[in-house]
């Protein structure tokens, strides 16, 4: 009896292993590592939704290389520790590529795990440090902080002629990176920085820092952090009667910024790559239409579209190389020139940096719509 | 000078919120010798419940005194009920158990509430409408203060004075003080200890609910995990003032808010939290039972 049971058990294990390996050959697994809950949930869910939409569209057309695509999502909450756990989980699940994460900090924490296991990764993280390792697995689908910093500095000094500049960031690797890069770029143009400070994200009460800045009479307050703090900073700035302009870096470009700032949102300047609705490309319009049709709302921001471009480039790579060998795909992507993306032509440098990128300054109007004031 | 006064207002506003939350910690500790870690999450829950009540029952855009008052009263009642439920389910069965079991139960209750908020309202930030309170702003010699700030400071002060009178002048207050000194002796004197503890949870939770609504109205963005941050600060405030001591919690909260504002205003915002905790350590070295812990012999 015992022996028979054992036999049965081994045969079950053997068949299930066989089924598993058959399954594995039939599908290509794509991982999503994004902050699906937590402070940046709004962005994370949008990225997750976007990837699922594109994958469903590919599957409806027969998949890639005759194989179906499967999405495996992991919630990193925008936290580095959780990101490391997600990286292990997705690698163990056998994904070929990972889309994400949204924040640079969470991306950086997972990067090495993907590199060591030969898993491709594409992220919208803009921290310059993301490409410094020159991992062959990593592809940035957005543009680095230093590019945005140069644009911001030029806008401040040459266009707006600000004489007294206050700069605030939070402690995240992205926001400090962007603020430091902006300080560097401003110094090159002889900009006068009167204040450079940090706030703790999520603290909600920024009146103490703002009161200190008020005593320094700034022309402009620049915030390089995320929208959930940016909206409150703007509201409290107006509340305290600080007359300076408020300029937010790219991560302030989110509908929640306007909601938090309320009536104070009007007159805020935001610096980012073009917003989804003004992208001139047909594929962009089609993607937005499909997304709206499926989820009943627009993607949270441009970051979803940038990540989708990363995904599309990788899928294109699989098709062109007719292979699921990540090294081969990576080599192909590094030679890719001007692949038509949703957010513009895609070209990757050898360190995984995406080349190009045009920034714009928007002024938030009374109805929370954007007006392009400088590009 | 106006900058100093402005920082004073900034500090008093957030300090009043800490004080309101700290009262919940300190009253429970005073009577039960238990740190109610779930208290911060009740504060977060009240912000979410209040927002839903406002939007669903009264409808967005209405901001008459009656509506605002009803939102406060209904929310406080709901949170008080949840507080009593919490005591019934998570703490009463463990009243005679070792102290550690109760602490673990409190941490568990905190997670249950926090995750329930996330499951009911979702992980995204919810945003309070901006017109619940009038957006009046006064400027006096360069010092700016808003209607909301005045309300926060005024109502918190009123509630704290009311609580002080209740504890010191009423029969129930006397029973609470007696239970805090010695539960068994209080029982022998014919005090219904269960009722005293229930009262403590009702008052503490209701005060926390008022703080939660103020947080929502003043800072507008609320997240399911925000209770942790306010809870931690209020807990520190309670210890600073002398845990178990009601005027101590009020003083601790206000001092904590002021320290934070002054340090970020005059030294560095990066170091505000570090310095605050250094200060806490210094206070505890010189006065191990907190600022007011020794001068008043009776707890609560």
C-alpha cells in the first residue's frame, strides 16, 4: 500500500512537472513591478493596467512568436525593501522581462537581481544613477534627471530671469538626484540659489519650512519630489501668502496634484515631457482611446505611456530576433534606431539610456488644464 | 519677529492635533497600563469615515454649520463605537494575560484596522473637498492664520479643558482616577471597572476622531497608512508629557509641534525629526516619567 502510494505520488509529481514545463514553453511571461498600493498607487495601477491592455492586444493577435504572453504583477509600494522582494519573486516566476518600477528608488533596489538573472528590465525612473552600472539588462524608457535639470535651469535663468531661487526635494533618490542636478545646472548659468532643503515625504505639514523660505523672499520655489507632497506644498505656500512662483518637477504632473492644491493649483508651473493628450503620434492616440475604452479613464500620466513604450520595444525585440534569449534581445535593442514609440522615436544608448526627449513648461489654468508656456 | 510668530502658529496647529491624539494613548495607558497601538489607525479611520459621511449623506458642496457639526458628531460616534468594539474584542479577553500579549494584540488590531481601511476605501489617496471650512485667511502684522487653523487650536483647547473638568469634577471622572490608581481597590469600592474602561475608550476614540477630521480638512490628502505617522508622533508627545497623565499629553503634544516647527524654521528641516527625538531622550534622562509625570502623583 505504501509503495503504491509512493508510486502514485511520484507519477503525480512527474506529470505536473511535465505540464509545468509544457506551459513554460507555451507562454512568455512579462513581469510588472509597480507601486500598486501605497503613496504612488495611482501611477502604479495605471502602469499595471496599461501593460495588461497591451499584452491582451498582442494575445488577441496571436501573441509573440506563436506564444501567448502572460503578465505577472508584483506590488512594490514604491518601497526599496519591497522592490527587492518583488525582484526575487518575479525572477523565480520565470519572467523574461520586467516593466517597472515607477520610482527610481524601487527600480534601483531591484536592478541588480534582474541583471544577475539575465532578466530584461525597463523603467521610467529618471535618476541618473540607474544607468551608471551599464547593466545590459536595463533600459530606461524615460529621460534622465540631468536632461530635465538643464531644461529647468535654462527656463529659470534665461527665460524667467528668476533672481532668488529656492529648491526643495524629498529624500527619495529620484527627487534628491533631480534637485542636485538642477542646482548644478543653475550654478553653471550663474543662477542664485538662496535655499536648498529637504522635506520628509508624507509629513503633510510643510508650513515650518515654507515660513523659513518666506523670510528669504524667493522669486520661485522649485519642488523636485512627487505630486502627493507637491500639491500640499503649493496649497500651504498660497495659504502663507508667499508670492513666489511655484514650479514642480516632472512627478508633480498628476491629477492628484490639482486636487490637493485645490484653488491654489492655478498658476503653478510644471515641467515634464509632453503630456499624453498632446502627443502627435497616431499610435499614442490609439493607445489612449483603447485605455479609456477598457478602464473608463485616462492613464494617470505620461509615465504609463513611457513604460508601455519600454514594453513595446522589448516585444519588438523578441519578434525581430525570433528568440527569447534575453542577451540576444538586449543586443538587438542597443542597435535599435528610431523605433516608433507612443512617446516618440526610441533609441537606446549602450548603457540603456534612452536618447532624446523634449521637455515643456506648462502653466496650470483655472480649470486645471495645462497651457504650454515654454518648450 | 513675524517669522517667529508664524512658526509659533504653525507649531501650535500641528501640536494641537498631536495633543488630541496623544490623549487617547495616555488615558488608556493610565487606566489599563496598555499602549493602544491601534489608536493612530482609529484617527485615520475617522478621516475616511468622515469623508464618506460628508459626501454620501450630505453631498459635496454643502458647508453650513449644521452639516459640518453633524459630520463631526456622527464620525465621533462611529469611531467611539469602533473604539469600544476594539476594547471588547482585542483587549478585554487579555486583561489578565501577560503585558506582552496585550501589546501584540494591539499591534494586530492596528494592522486589522489599517488593512480594513485599505480594503474598503482602496489604496489610493482620498482627498477632502476644500470648502468644508471657509477659506478665510487673516493677516496680522505679517502673521498669517487660516480659519481652519483657528478652529483646530480653538476646538482642541475647548475639548481639552472640557476633558480636564470631566476628569476632575464629575463622579465618572473620580471613578476613572480611582481605577487608574488601583483597579482592584476600585472594584472593591463598587466602581464598575468595565464601564470605566469603556468610557475611556469612548472619550479617547472620539477625541482621535476629531483630530482625524481636522487632519483631513487641513491637509486634505488622506491615506490608509497615515495613522501610523500621527500615532507615532502623538505617542512620543504622550511620553514626553508623562504617559498616563492627561495635562501631560496636552503639554507634550503642543511642545512637540512647537519644537518641530522651531527646529525646521531656525536650524534645519532635515534635522527636525532627529533633534526632536534627541530632545525626547534628554527629557527622559532628566525626568524619566515625563515633564509632568512627577508633579502630579495620581495618574489620569
